[in-house]
C-alpha cells in the first residue's frame, strides 16, 4: 500500500471497529441485565431488543449504500454515526426494555457498513484491495474479542446505562475520525458506466449479476452459520471443563492463530491473482470446521485441543471470506459498489438474524449436533455452488 491507501484503510478500520465495539459490548451481558427489568422475563422481547439492530440494518444498508454512490461516502457515514450516537443516548436515558429497544432500532438505522466498505474500495487500487478489506475484517474480529473480555467488568463498573453512554462516546470518536482523518474524495474511482444514472438502475444492475448473487448467498449462509454454531460452541467448552469466564482465552488464541495462517494465504492469492481458489478454500475451511465440531460431540471425552483446532480452522476460513467477498463485490460492482456492498451487508444482516432464530430452534428441538450438521450442509451446498467460479479478477476488470 502507498501512504494514502494505508492511512485511509487504517482510519476507516478504526471507525468500523469503534462502532462495532459499541455494538458487541451489549451481547455478553444484556440477557442477564434484562432479568431485572419490567417484562425482562419475556424471552422474545429480550431477543428482539438484541436482534432489532440487525433487523433494522437490513432495511437501510441498500438505500444508504446507493446514496453514498450519489452523494459521497463521508456525508453518509457521518449521518449513520450520528444516528448511532442518538440511539445510544436514547437507550441510556431509561433503564427500561422498551426504551432500550427503541435506542437499538435507531442505532440500526445508521447502517453505514456498505458506505465504509465502498469508501475503502474508493481509496485503494484493485491489486491491494483485499488486503485493505482484511484490515477492516481484522478490526471487527478484534472488537469482538475485546468486547468478550471487557463487557462484564464494564457492566460491574458502569452499569448498562453507562455502557450505552460509552457507546455514544465511541461513536463520537468515530465521527471525529471520519470528518478529520479520512480523505473526502475517492482516490481510485472508475468512470460512471452508461445506463446506470438512476438509483434503480444501480440496484438492478448489481442485483442481477450472477457472480454477485452467488457471493451474497454465501455471505448470508456464512453469518447464519456463524451465529448458529456459537450458540453451541460455548456449551462444548463448558462440557470439556472450560469455565465461562475463561472462554475469552480460547477465542484470543484461535483468533491469533487464524490470522497467522490467513495472512500469507491472502497475500499470495492476491499477488498470483488466485482469488477464485482462495474463495473456495475459505468455504472449504468452514465446511471442515463444522465437520470437526459435529465429530467432537460423538467423542465420549471431549478434547479441548481438538475443539480449539476446529475453531482455528473456522476463524481462518471466516477471516478469509470476510476479507475477500466484499473486496470481490467492490470490484465486480464497479462504480456501483455502494449499491453492491449495500446488498452484501443486507445479506449479512439477514444471515445474522436468521442464524440466531434458526440456531436456537434447531438446538432446542433437534439437539446440539444438528446445529453443526445443518450448518455443514448449508456451507457445503454453497461450496458446490461456487466450485466452477473462475477468473474473478479478469471478469471484474472487464466489468
């Protein structure tokens, strides 16, 4: 990367990470906090309060992505961060489930993931774009790991209202970084293709693209699978004697190992223009990991090392796909990348929401192993769907 690309990528990764940290902090502790609130015994309402963020995001990723194509990334990202801050303040204003639900919904309306991803694509050349997207992906993974570590101590120190105020503070820092440190004008921007002048044209062009359709199906299945299996993984750790307060240690170790494995693969594939092969490898890692998880349950004495190996394989595949898919979409969609990444992030939000609902239902009705077997089947089907995808870089440049 040249200095401008590196500066833009790191600044936007910081914006993404600060916002995601604020969102992740609520997940480990909210269900426990809700028990002390009016209507806190209503599991559906508590689940809706946690999941409403993803639900609302699913409706706003595409329009805000398209608007970022037309009016610029900075103004849309600043608008979304403002909604994030307002929503956090609303949730902090009353220790009441309905106020928190309203605040989370407002936060979800600030769906800026597509605009940020498109901004990264604007600011980088195609040949290093996957690396830039990897910086974003790693920042999200580190935010998740940090939230697992600090959520409970922060809750003990600040309470839930204090955590929402902290979210507002993190959002404010992200807003300052956006306004002050990221260049407004795109550095590398393709010419506007003919026939895509209207928002509807932009949307239909990327929606009908068969390559993008396959990638978006993969994003949906990947994140549905991710949420579903992490309903089950903590139970396997507990069954093997790893206490809940020590789970973060496992996550940190496997995350670091997965990044060590993923980074050279990513750089080599980008240099050799083997992104199609890397895409299939990432999907295969997810399939292989789910096969390991399903097999571990059959063992009488669960082996924590085998489980850790499976998690390392899973996070390696997950980090590859998290970095690679938005990069490919940004290239294939061309100057409509805001619309393309809007559809991508909508698919992700739907996957996260469905993964929570379906994962809980499968676990409650079919058992722990069924969660992994069904996830295995879904990801295997997607791997077969993309098996014949070749020449993604050449097709992207032609587009």
